[in-house]
C-alpha cells in the first residue's frame, strides 16, 4: 500500500506498533498515540504513557484495514505542517 496517505493524515488516536527501533526495548511495543509533537509521539501503553522519538523507529499503523509501515523520519513535522510538507 502507498503509505503517503497515512503520512498526511491525523495520527493521534491511532493504534501503533513499533516494528524497529534503535532502542531494542521498544521493539514490538503497541499502544495508542495520545499526543504528537514535531519530533515525538506520546503513546498510551496499558496504564502508562511513554514518549518516543519519531526518528529512531519504524512504526506500523492499521490504516484502511491494512497494516501500513512508515519510517519515523517521514513523520518529522508538526502535525499541522505534515499535510503540506510530507512526500
């Protein structure tokens, strides 16, 4: 699937799984994105909230009932700017 659509879409409220990460403790962790900044996601994991840098991971989202994998470096914009800048 062409993942350009999800890069330009709202990510807060979506479930996410970290597929690859420079920090091995994050690999295969899943949760719901509850906040986003230019460089990070705040993810609700169980009853905890954890912040992860976008540029150190590859994320998997369920989008249009399909699994979509996106490199975090493609998401390095403020949410409101990503629609205009993302390629």
